[in-house]
C-alpha cells in the first residue's frame, strides 16, 4: 500500500512561477502569516468536521482534480492521478498548525474531573509544544531514513504542509501548583491533515487525513501527566512519519514507465 495512488507515476508539471495557483505555498508567502493561518485553519476544521464521520459521502474527485485513493495506510487520501514521489530526496517541512476539538476548552473547564481552571496561556502552550514535537519527531524519522530536511525549495524537495486538528487531551498537565493526580484510560486523540506539494511549482500532489487515538493503556486507568501525554503524542506522530517515509521509499523502488526502477542508489 502506498500513501498515494498506485497509478503510472508522473512528476507534477513544471509551470512558470507566475502561473502558480492561488493556494500554493509560494504564492501564500506573499500574504501576512497570521491571515494565512486563520484562513487555513478554518478550511481544515470545516473539512474535518464531516470527512472522518462520513467517509462514504466523500467525492471520488475533488474540485481541484485530485482522485480519492482507497488502498491507503491513512483514513482519507486524495492524490493527482499517477502522482510520483520518486524524484524527491529532500523535504521542506512547514510548521504544523494545531487546533483543539470543538468545545474542548469549555468541557475542560466544566468537567468535574478537572482540578484546575485551564487558561488561554495553557492552551497556547499545549499547541506550541505539540507543534514543536511534530517537527522534532518528523525530522528525526526522516533523517534516520536518509531524507534531508531543508528550509528552501528545490527540484528534489517535497514540501509538506501539516496540521493537527481535533486535538483532544483528556488530562492536560500544566504543572499547576496544587494539581491533583488524574487517572485516564487514554491520553486522548488527534487528527493529522497534511498536504504534499512540489516545492518549485507549488503543485498540490496529495492531501490526506488520519485520526489516531492513544490506546497504550489497554483499557486500564493509569496516572496521566505531562510525560505520559508527550509519550502518547510521540507514538502517534512517529506512526504518521513512518507512513510518509514508507511512501517515499516505495516510490523510489517502483518501476516507472519504461521499465527502469525509480532508484538512484
């Protein structure tokens, strides 16, 4: 199974930079960062609100021409027909946007199990910590599998635009004074939404969404704290990072049209 379609591979078209689509990473660079994040987060949350719950109602082809991939390691995948990742040796990783599930803050503040009042500062700290952990885990997994993470576009650079949405932390540990212990059977869950672009042309190659929940306790209640929350997040993030590596590796080993393997080593 591949992250993207098992169709005859082809590289995204190389158009002029002036012809980049309005939603491409390069063209987005001209807009203020805050505006860009707000718009992107709104669109992602709108998509996530229905997509994972009603997969049978998803279209086979998006308005942008991406086709749904059914044989995939992730819950929902759309890709260019015949999309090919074999030419990418490096990765440009954008900062992950993070958004909690709807009403998470309200539920935390009203929960009888909550022994503290979570603040807006606490929420931003959790989001920033997860975004940093996302980058750390993905960079480590990519590097350990021979892929270089870079800061600039290039002919062999795959640009990844990630977001963590519907984040649900069952027992956030803010290290507050006097906080009592909390026991849960799961640290929580989160959903990855990711877009893959050709870094030079800005062409959208594929996009995917996948929901994962922490199941490390096997149904037993255990003490949940900052360390256990981080460990649970790392397990989920490493799983997603390995799916990306598998897709890149498989693309390099798959023969292209003409019979020669798409491997340079």
